[in-house]
C-alpha cells in the first residue's frame, strides 16, 4: 500500500502459490496521485518478491503501463463467474 500521512493513496496485491505462479490483482492509485510513479513502485515491489515465478495479470486498462514494466500480452485466458458476480448467498 502507499500512504500520504495516514491516508491510503494506492494499493496492489499479488496472489502466489509461492513456487511458480503469481497473479497481480487490484492495482489502484487515487486519481489525484496518478502519474507520479506510485503504481510503478508498488508493482515493482511485488515483482521483487516473486523471483523465478511466472507473474500474470488481467487488465483492460493501462496496457502500455504494464508493457513498460516488462509484461508481454498473452492472448489466451479463460474465466467464469460462479453464481452472480460479487453476490454471496451465505
């Protein structure tokens, strides 16, 4: 996470099996703090902890941003929503 004083201005998470596969999810920067290198620093911090792993992400946005960080587009991907999107019947 990125903070200014005690305010969260950015977040980034990674899911990893700890061995060979990792997925970057939920990279976000508060609009007024974008284009200042915050997301780049958060993503690079995550990548530095994933040596030897295949790191994947899904995005429809900021493709050029991720290319600059070394990501290469891979055209294959499948997905499924189980039940209703973001609705948990419990």
